[in-house]
């Protein structure tokens, strides 16, 4: 992805290098185990992770003190890249909201952290993976996740894998400000676990669709291989792929994010159409 030369976003909060303030005092292993089961790449913590974070926060804390270290050149470059992605999402979604008479687009904040972080939804470790917290309307990302995505889950990697995940998380922000997330939580409270899981899948696939819509409108900055990187990431984190890799079998009733094929399909539908109105994942998944 071509990313140099963007303006500076006011919505990037870089907490990396704050080593003393970003480490869990205890209990981080529990988060790691839970996250493998929930497959929390792209989760909306208001729906799934928040109760877990609240429970874990009661038995652990983020230690205070310590000195802030200087970021490495690689870390600085990744920060500059993240700034470009954020700027592109701000510009594109503001325009899409205007074109579709959705009101003014409220920009989220993206927080970069190392090891652990406090959010409006509780304390999370890096093992949580990237997540969106509707309570403070912020996206939280430890960029070391993308090394795990490549080495542990078999994704190709590349800068556009990072862009895709970021755009997916911002998709959850869009669902929050449009009221979709709130409706999903209400419906989940009125159904059984299988129905709640289906609603979660539909919500996650819609966030993938929104990531594709963003990529469509960002085509001037795309380079050869970018879409393949996004599809490889989506393929690696499908529920079926995660379950097959971690437990050796697939249990469709427990899916919360969708299969690899579903995630790729909805991202590509968004990318091909660029039309936010085409993202009704709920009608298809719930029928």
C-alpha cells in the first residue's frame, strides 16, 4: 500500500514504549486461553470480550511506573503507516456517510500499545488481539499480533494485512454509531446460544464487508498483492481454520466470526461494490 505523504491524524494514540505502564501484574494467561477459544481478531468487546475483561481485571492490574523507552526505527515506521491507514479511513468514511445521508461521521481513536492496555472495556493483554471497545469508541492494537498472524496462523503478512484488520475494527465502530451493535446485543439476549452465535457471525462478516468497502474507495493507494494479503489474513482467522488448527476438529455451532470462505467473500463483496448498502449479512446468515 502506498502510504507516504499523508496528513497527521489527531486520532492516533501511541502508547508503545511505555513498558512499565503496559504490563499485566497477574492473570494474563487466562486472557490468552479465552482468546484462542473466542478467536478474537476483530471482536467488538461490547459483545464478547467486555465481560471477560471485567472478570480478569478484578484479579490483575496494569502496573504503574517505569520509564518510556525510545521507539525503534521499525516501530516508528509502523506508527507512520498506521497514521496513513487511519487518515484514509477518516477521509473515506466521512465521504461515504455524506453520500448516504448518514450524518456526520464520528472518527474513532486508534490506540497502539505494547504488552497490555487499559480500555473503557477493561484491561487487556496483547494476547487479546486487536479489538474495538464501544464504551470509549477506540480501537486497540498491539502490532506484534501481526507477527503471530503470520507465524502461528499461516497468513502471508504484509502491510495490507494490517490495513485490513484496522479497517475491520473500524467497521465495528461504524456498527456502533449506526446502532447495529446495540440491536445485535438486544437480539442476542432474546435468543439461545446458537442464535446469539449466528448474530455474532453476521456482525463480524459485516465488519469484513466494511473493510472491503474501505479498500474499494482506497484503490488509488493499493499496490499489487495488497488484496491477496487481506484475503490471506481473512482466510487464516476464519472460525473453521482456527478450530482445525487449535483443536483438530470443527464445530460450526460455536462459530462467532464466520468461516474463512465467508470472511473472504464478504470482504470481496465490499471491495467489488464499494456500496455500504450491499452489506446486509444478517439476512443471509440468519435465514
